[in-house]
């Protein structure tokens, strides 16, 4: 099967419609169909195209001078998967042409766009945009409008920083002190409410900024741009920028206040729905830095059987190759890959995964060919090297080039997939440099501290400034395209195999690809930060999310950090591992340290954290498999409707519990450390050492407005509690605080929807 780009704009990178397999749905009988196909507004040298888009949404495109040429990169579906378009693409259609001197209003469902003029404009101008929601009683509520007080920069602000036509754009929208913002990708910031944040849209290790968010006012927003830029969420103004582009393109849509599931359904209808994951991926996924050779992997499989601990995926980490860019295991260390993968499968039932990096060094067998055919990224000056690693300067392959993606997959298929390793870890996939926020990766700390700018890389699709956000998305797409072709499956169908990526972008959830939180440090504060990070990922649409259980690397300021022989770290590891039972994917990985060496690289297996801890670790791995029906049920809902798996408390309780909005606004522990996992489980990991009790806020549920019942049951004691209160529960090392709604039997059977 070869991917076709259906209904796409003409051009090399019409990514918008890749993987659009679901058909658009007709509107419901009571839906207020749009009363126009859109309006084309000429405002001096600037043009706006405003169109109804999806359910309760509008798409806005704006440009100065030159009209879009059809080659613009887009991450949204046209037509949306669901909406009044009835499967017909919107394209550039409109039926009304205005010049900013006449009032225009269009209604789509319960969202209205209206034009208005600047403050003080007495000539009746109508060249600004405002968006409203129609309430059940027929009244209209302002969602946001272009921010234009009397003395301010233009809310649609353009400038030209370089010699070419591509321009920078800064668009400003009104907000208020009480508005809350959820989503924006992932940052290690301990925040669920992003109000007050300034977020650079540059991808690097642990940082996946993505301009998709939901507002507490009841609207969702997608800034459909591949350019690097910035998101700013101020007291009175929200501003989104693109550093280099040829068109501004965004979508805004609405739902009733508090109905975040409706917002997620509408957002995912334009950005993509996740397929259902392979069954094995819902079990325990095991990794370390790193298994050095085939013999170690075979012994690992035997040890899982010896300790009677189930495992579903065994991973071979980086530098298992001879040279960067070979995309093959080093033959003398991995002499019989088909035998190894079959042995692991037969003994444990586990699949295998191997790491690949995008970097290519001169010594690679693929380097000369890729240079000859233009498959490597370059830079705007110099020889094109973008970073360094392991004693070599490197160039990244160009994921934006379809031919480069094909070459990568063909190489992976021959060297891994056809030999039994069918899952791929696309590490360092951030784009630009080799995945970090600095240059000279892998050199001394001093060299890495030098203030080199990140490279302005050249790709087939454009520059790092103009299309840098595309790179990780396109890298995920390379593996998706390859796996779909190899398995003969269609986009959107259940995944047989998958990838693991450190980065992503708008709509990455449409791929058979997990995203993890990056190379985190092994300390308590970092464990705490992962919870809010996962909740922001969920609010963005990234449901296939995971972590390195135990953290990835040691903190040099903490003597015991990441050391498997130190009791302080063992306690942290158990707490971290038990939490991963209740996130979308339970994954163990890290670059551990030790006091007593008995392997080439430090052990990280469930049985190496002390004889008293092994039963605890094993019990949570076994619990994960017991939860399989529940996991399948919530993943199915995510697939069909976009309903999140990890659910910040505002998603389910902002209407039933008057405390939740304020707690979320302040980013208190009750809302940055607690969440619902699916519809029935409330989870909050222990994120402090040496504690035996933990305070948990139990939200008031919609069926318990008077607190007359006790809907919450503590998983470990079966004690029941009313909502709307903070309770203190026992938390010995064996127990993570988990409460459930409804019966345990329904949860374990998956009978929850």
C-alpha cells in the first residue's frame, strides 16, 4: 500500500490529509448549519479568509500581499472527520467578498464570528474578528476577539525579518484574568493551567510545545503552522507568533462551558483520532540504557521467566549500531537477529523494539548515498553539519523529504523489521540540532555551555524557522507509513506495531506512536513534574503518552540519584514505577548507576531494587495486566471520540464541584498531581520520600450535589468517602493512592461506558 494524499493542496508537503481515513459525518438533525461558506475580507494589503469549519468552528487564514500558493503545510484535515461539510473539502471556498467597511456575521452551530472595528473608529470599520457562543437561552457569550485597545500593536501584526517574502506574524486575542488555558503540548513546568506562561515553540528534549489548547471559557484553539514561534498567555492578551511563514492559519471552535469532552471531540475531528494500540503495548514495556549484545537480551528473557514477571516489550537502546546512520544492529554483537527475536517471543511472549537516531555520520555506510541524493538536512551556511555525538559531527536525515523517509524505512525494514524487530524507538527526533537545547551534544559540559545558536537547518520543506515544527511529526510519519505498508493496514485501523518518539506536534495522536516525556532526572521533584506534564499532553490531544519510570538520568547534585544500590533511590523508583501502572503506557527505562557492578551497563530490571521491593514492583506489573479490559475500553473511547485517558480534574468535575476551577486556576497539588485515569480511577502518585500517609482531594461528583452519598472507594481498603473534601489515606510503600467510582468488578471487566 502506498499512501495517497487525498484532497490535498498541490505541493511537496501537503501533510494535512495524510492518514485521514475516517469519513466526515453529517450534522445532527438539530444542528444549525452554516449560513455561508465564508467571507473573503480585503483590508489594505492584507487578506483574510474566514470559513465555517467542523462542528461549531471557524477556520481563519490571513496573509499580506501574496496569496497562498497551495504548498502550505497543514496539520488539519479538510474536510474534518466530523462536521456539516458532509465529507466535502472546504478548500478556499467563500461566497461573500468584503473590504472591511461592512458588517459580516456567520453562524456555524453554536459559534458565531462577527466583524467589528478598532476602538475609536468612527467610520464604521469592520475588519476585526470576534467569536461568540450561542447559549441554550439564545444569548451570546464572547469567547475571544482580536485584541485591539486604543493604544496597542495591531492584533494582526506582520514584519519581514529576512530578505525573502516569508514574513513573521504575531496575532493577539483578548483574554481576562480569570481565563484558564489547558494544553500547549508538554513542558516541565508543574502547570496544568498555563495562564501567565510564555512558551517558546522550539522542540528539544523534554519540551514539546504545541499550539493546541482549550480555554475555560469553552473554546478550543489550533494554530496550524509548522513555523517556530511563541505562545504568550497574559492577563489581557493571548499572543501566538510564527517566526517565518507565508500564511497564518488557525481554527477556533466552541462547546458549552465545562464540556471538555465535546471540545476534545471537535479538536480531534480536525487534528486526528488515535488508532487502537496493539494489545501487547498495554502491558509492561521494559528497557534500560542499554543491553549491549544478543547474549544479554537472551539472558534477560530467561530472567523474566525465572522471576515469573510478565513482559510485553523488550527494547534495544541506542549505540547498538556500528555508526550513526547505519540503521542496523552491529553484526558482531547481534549475530542472529531472527533467532533472538523468535527466542524472546517464544519464551516470554514479548515483542522487541530497537532505537534509531536521525543522525548520520560520515563513516556510515549510508552517508555517501544520502549526500548524493539530497536526503540529508543542511544548514544555511557552512558544510551542513548540525550537531555532534560520540566523537563525530553529524547531519540529520531530512524527514520532510518523502524520498528520505522512504529510504529510512527501506533500511529499517531490511535490517530490523524483516528480521523480527518490528517496533521502533525514534529517539532524538526533535529536529534542528540533535535533540537538545544546545549545540555540541555529547561533548564536555563546558563545550555544551558555549552560546552557539541552534542551527537554522535547511530541509526540503523549508528552513528550521519556517518548518521546524514539522520535523518530529514527519519523522513519526516515516515509521507510520512504513508500518502501514508492511502490515497492509489502513491509516486509522488498529495498530499491529508502533513507534516511541521523544517529540511530536499537532495531530501526532493519529499515528501508531507513543510520546514520552524525555530524559528526565531521577529525583522526587521531577516525578512530581511528570504528572502535570502528562495532563498537559492529554489536554493537547496526545493520549499515547508515557515516561521513563524512575527517571532517565542522575541529578549530579543528589548523591543517591539513579543509583539502584541506594535505599533513597530504590524508594523513589518504586513510587515512580507504581504510578506508571495508571498512565497510558507502563514503561521502564533509565541510565542507572550502581555501587556494585555486575553488568556492562547498570541493571534496571524489576528484581534489582532489593528483595523487599521486588514483590511490590511485580505486583504492580501484574495489576497492569489485570487492568487490560479497562485499558482497552478507554483506548477505544479515545479512538472513536477523542475522549482523553489521563483526565485533569477540570474535565470531569468543573461543573459538579465549585472548588475545582479555583484549585486549577492556582495550579494547586490537588489539580497538578491528581487526575482521573479513564472514567473510574482517581490517581495521585506519592511524590515525597518517607511518607506513610497522603492527602487526597476527592471531587464532588455530579450525582452527589448534597454530599449525602460516598461515591469514592479507596482501592486498598474499600473504605468509602464523600466528595468535596480532602481525606488522608494510608500510603505504605506498597500502596499508591487510588480511588475508584463504581464497582471494582466493572473496572476489571472494562464495563465502564
